[in-house]
């Protein structure tokens, strides 16, 4: 029997990575994530939100852009679970680890765009790069947990790395959602301007939403000890740290009374 998502991956993704089996593909894709992570430090800063620049293409309506660009990281793993051969997925650890990843991307694709207050369309190139990145991640994390990695469930469930990692993931998610909600509440009605955010971790850093996402992804990496999760945590850390430094400088320039004791992203450090 042919499993459609896997047949598609074998026909289109294997050749791109010159891979002949899942192991080779996963290893090369993890290196790909790491190379991309370091490249984001030298590529032009992502031109969306307050840095929107339409020389990077026409504007895609913001809610639609966030939904379409993020959803492949949710839909591809779910398709692999539903229609794939599931050689590894029956284990509870596989289910919990992939569950963390798809839960994050369900929120980001279908809830975040619904409640966000941004009205700035996303330049097409930014949207398209995010779409490709999320498709890539959906394939990599989906294949790894659905077909590839066989955990020893009993041992893994009671290992400190698993439950500390899982707790970190939940804690990071709480910070990320709370900070995104604080930012959303800075605007009322059709307001589009920017204010100084206050309260909670905003008293210490300019971008707690990014800090929360980084904690979340390192929690996922620790709980799974999976190379794709670790590579994704490195990507998230580098990409969001750079953007947080950019936001921090932007706040300092825009608001004379911006609190000078705030760091950009890591409390007391950076
Ligand atoms: N894993 C990853 O690699 C990755 C990459 C990017 C984003 N994300 C996540 O996606 C979420 C959104 O990211 P983002 O880069 O769009 O975050 P952001 O720049 O902090 O903006 C978040 C939202 O809040 C608004 N906002 C920000 N600062 C504001 C202020 N001072 N006053 C009023 N409104 C303000 C923004 O409006 P405007 O759009 O009008 O600026 C936007 O709607 C975050 O949770 C982030 O962690 C993850």
C-alpha cells in the first residue's frame, strides 16, 4: 500500500537532500536547520511587523499570512500520523514529543492569527520563507517522531530529562502566550501605534514573548533529546535573539523614557 504523504516526501524531498533512507534524510535536514540558523544572523533582518518593507513583495493580509505560513508545521505531522505507516508513533513518548510540537504550531497557526491586532500585511517574500521553513520543519519533526525514533517508553517516561523538559516546555509556553497577550492588549480598536509594554517579565526584558518561545523549544529538545528538536531550539534562539536585539534598539530610539535597566531577551544577561 502507498502512503501518500510518505510517497510525496520520497519523491520530492529525498532527491533534494540526496538521501536514500529516512536516517540519511533526517541527519541532513538537521544540518540544514543549523546552517539556516547561522545564516539568519547574516541575512537581512526579517522585514515584517514594525520593520515591514514592501520591496520584499506585495503585502499578504496579516492574519491569512500567519495562518498559511505556520500551518504546515501542524498539518504535515498530522497527515503523517493519520495516513502514514506509523512505524514508531505507537509509543507514548513519541506521541507526547510530537504532541508538544503540533500543539505549539496549532496555537501559532489557528489561534494567534485570530486574536492578533496587527494590521500590517506581510511582504510576500517574508511570508514565503516562513512557509518553506514551516513545511521543512513539519517534514523533519513529523518523520522523526512518526516513523523513525523508537523510545524505550518505560525508561524514558521516568527520566529526569523528560519531565524537566516537559515542564520547561509548558513554562515557556505560558510566558510566550502571556507576553503575546500583553502586547495585544496595548492596542484598542483599530490602533496601529506602539507603546511601552509593562508588567511581568517586560520589567526585565524587551521581548518576553521571544524568551518564552526559546524556553519552550529547549524544553521540547530536553524532553525528546531529539536532534531535530535541538537543531530547532538553536534556530529559534539565534533568530529570535537577533530580532529581540533589533526590537530593543528600536524601543530605545523611539521612546526617550524607555527603561534603561531592561535587557533585550535574557533577564540580566543580554
Ligand atoms: N520560532 C520562531 O522562529 C519564531 C519566529 C517569529 C515569531 N515567532 C513567534 O511568533 C509570535 C509573534 O512574533 P513577532 O515577531 O510578530 O512578535 P512582535 O514583533 O513582538 O509582535 C507581536 C505582536 O504585538 C504587536 N506589538 C509588538 N510590540 C508592540 C508594542 N510595543 N505596542 C503595540 N503593539 C506591539 C505587533 O504588532 P505589529 O505587527 O504591528 O508590529 C504584533 O501584532 C511570538 O510569539 C514569537 O515568539 C517565532
